[in-house]
């Protein structure tokens, strides 16, 4: 690849992904390992059409005998293309839903679906995989939270070893706040957002805080409730607050670091609720990935493929080290 062109997409990746280190290298340029002939079938969601078309065009330019066909029926039908054998790859705009989608694939093939991370989830509201944020009322003086505290507030089983946290004083607030009850809001517990929080924070416990108030939608209604309730706390998609509530910095453990969700903390995986976007395929244990799917994924994980992610803007490109790790999964 000409040096000027490589510098161009490197700058684009750094600007959009907000890499923590200014000199962080982009993923390596795409170098085909084998020629691809014929069709590569990809299923996805209509919202991801621009991204998939960008990837398809770039791949076909470098593999002129390949033809990418897109079926954009998802997101709920996306996995069906793989386990029914009519898709080589499926781009999931959210986490693989377990046990439903995982079980359906396993019933057909008697082994698990194979997943490869292709991007970091973004910060745009309105997408199933938008990174989640914890909101409190603007008048709430709480400065930050760690995951054990979140588990104490939103959960009841506390697999992280915490205890019930039901008053603001138990989170360290004093004065008038010490005896105030914590009012917990969120989307329905069977929603994509709540399932992710249950997995990432409650460590797969199904025992939510008995006072959890389920509100319809993806979390935006819960954010509105917190804006009107000084004692409220909620989780919801980034960007839902629109300045009317306060976003809390989060940490995986009490000793930090405490981070807000930004392109840099998502790409660097230092924000503890950072989510990823995956491609799913059928790969039998011990067997190689089919040439078309393997080369397409190698392109997606290259500097050129991640530059497409940056240009489209819904998701955040992978850091070079993460792209390299995923390339190793293709061997």
C-alpha cells in the first residue's frame, strides 16, 4: 500500500477512534493470503447496510473474483442465516442472545457458533449495541461508581461479593442524602440492554433489586425518570441524557481507574461496560474457516476495513492489538 494512503487511513482511525496514545499504530494493511472466487453471503441488519456495503466494496476491489451478497433482514433474523446454512457470516448489532440463538445453532450442528470481534460498539443512541451509561439526577452529588457498587444497587444476589445498597448513604453520601432511598430505573429485564448489564455487572444473576422499575424502551424512558427524580439512578444508552442528567464515571474495581465512555476509553477497553460488535460463522471444531469467510474477515480486521468502520461512524474501530488478536482466531 502506498505510504500516503496508509497515513491517510491511519489518521482517520486515530481521529475517530480517539486512541489513547497519539502514536498508536493502525491495524496492518490487508494482504490476501488466498484468492477468493464466487459468492460470500453475509446477513445483517438494515441499519448496518452502509457499513456492510463499504466492507463489500473494499473487499471486492482486492479480491476481484469474489462477489459479496448482502441480506439485510435483521437484527432478530441475522443468526438464522448462519444456522440455516444460507449465510457464510452474520454481523450481529448486539451480543449473541443466549440461550435462544446459541441454542438454535447448537441444536442444528451440535457445537457452538464461532464469533470474531470486528468493531467496538459505538456511542450513538438508537442502536441495540450502543454502549451503556449509568445516569443519576443532576442534583445528585455522587461522583462515581464501581461495578461491585452497581451490583449492590441493581442486583440482589451479589456474586461480586457486595451487599444490598438501597440508600444513598450506603454509597458514601452524607448529610441530607444519607437516609434517602435509591430509586432504581431501567429498561425491561428481558431487553438487550438489561441482558447485557445482567451479564457484565450482575455476573449472570437473574435476581434484580426488588424495587427495580422497568420502563419501556431501551433505557431512554428510564433516563427521563431520573431527570425528574433526584433520588433516581438508571442505566441506558450513551447519548440519551442530552444534558438533563449526570453521567457517572465507572470503574471495574474500587481502586479505578474511573472512566467516562468516550471513543478512547471504548477503543482502549478501559471503560468497564465497553461492548463489542461480532461476526458469527459456522466453524466446526478443529476445521479451517472457509476461504471466502476467512479472507473477508481478514479484510474487515485490516487497516482498510477498520477505516470503513471509522467513516461509517456507528461503531468505533478496533485498536491494533485487538485486531491482531482477532486475526489469530482465524487460523
